[in-house]
C-alpha cells in the first residue's frame, strides 16, 4: 500500500470529472491546457469519437511515473528472492558458478 501512496504523492493523479477532453478541443486550445507556468499538470485523457484513446502527460510527470514503476519492479524481484530464500530454494554460490562455467564452457 505504501507504494500506491508514493505514486499518488509523486505524480499528478487523473481526475475523470475534469481531465477528459476531445482531441479536437485539445488541438484548438493546447496552450490553455498546458501553460508553461503550471508546475504540476495532471494527465489529460483525449477522446476520439467519444472513446478514450490518448493520454497526454508532461515529460517530468511521466519520468516520475517510470521511476516509480522501476522501483515497484525492483521491490517485486527482491521480495521474490527473499521468498525463495525463506523456502530454502538456495544453493551455495560456488556450486552455481561452477554450473555456469560448465554450461558455457568458461575456463577457470
């Protein structure tokens, strides 16, 4: 749950009541939607023929989102590894390295 709170804190959250616009409207009024003086801009959902098709987001917010996703994936991998250790699914590193050397014909 902490990760979800971090995402909410680090990224502008989408407000479905105000952040959905037609692509045509966005094209006509792009400057109004994304003024340079706005520090935090929420992502915008743009519709084509009444269906949500595109999301427009500023680069800094998107990068923060990518960073959070990267952290989530790293945490998931660490958790998976710790679960394996807890279940006793481990082997001494010497044995692992020897198997890798044999499989890939790496000389000592």
